[in-house]
């Protein structure tokens, strides 16, 4: 997707820069023509009687030049820069509008949009698959709790245990989300097996400890002991 984004940005910038350059040149030409027309009018006002006719011809020629250039610019760009708007600002607006409609820009941005959609869909599918794997390995209720929706009937009871469970769940989810889906499945299976082995080892130790406390005859530590067959 990064390549599609880079291509879309580069295409837009290239098209916009070229359009802006051409529009700015045309706009400046119109501005100069308008300035020449204004100067011709000022010259006519200051001209002596013998030069009035020549000054009038200059005004007509300058006005025709403005009209011709204005018409050409308007036909080319759809509008011409106004007297109150800087040419640079007008050219930038023209460049943006033409870039928006340019077929190469639209194609590149369409490709980017499709790439973004595909990435989002892929991420959603992977998240759903991770959720499915979590449920498959841990069960629906524990998976729901691990995903952050904890339901504790008595918040004051065993708060430290609940805190540790929440921290461990966040660590597991972070590990899960950081892995590709296929690798996450193997990781969850291995983790589940490791937890099973640890539980069985803990249970075996507890049973061995209980047997030691019970003693060789099976009597409890608090039961009275004596010689077989003799009452005390």
C-alpha cells in the first residue's frame, strides 16, 4: 500500500505542478495586458491635443489585447484571474481542480483506495481469525475475558489475582496480535500445552505433599497412633 500511496502523491504533485506553471504564466500575461491597458488610459489623459488620436488608438489596441488574452485564458482554464485575486492563488486553485479531474491522478488514487480497502479487510479477517483461535484454545468465556471484557461479580474479592489475570491477558493478546495468523495458531497451541504441563506438574507436587502429610499408614497427622491391635 505504501507504493500505491507514493505513486498517487507523486502523480498528483506532478500534474498539479505542471498545470500551476502554465496557469501562472497565462495569468501573468493577462495581468501585464491589463497593466498596459491601464497605462494607455493614463497616457491618454495626459496627452496633448496633437497626440490624443494616437493615445486613443493605443487604448483600443490595449483593450483588444486584454479581451483576447482574457478569452483565451478563460477557455483554457475555465476562468480568468480577477483584479482582486493574486495570480498565484488563482493558479493554485486551477492546479488543484485540474489534478482532481486528471485521469492519471484519478486512476492512481483509485488504486490507493482499493489498496487501503484491501488492507483494512485483511486486518479485519486476521483479527477475526485471531479471535477464533483464542476461543478455540481457551474457550469462549476466557477468550472474552482476555479480550478485555472482564466480568467480576465481586470487584473487592481477590483484587490482586484479578489484576494479575488482566495483565497476563493483555500480554497474551499483545503477543497474539503481533504475530501472523498462522504463527499465532501454533503459538496458542504451544502455550496451551505448556499451561497443561505446568498444571499437571503442580497437581503432582500437591498430591505428593499431601501423601507426605498423610504418612505411610494413611492416617492423618492429627490422628492418634499406637501399636497395632492395642487400644490406648
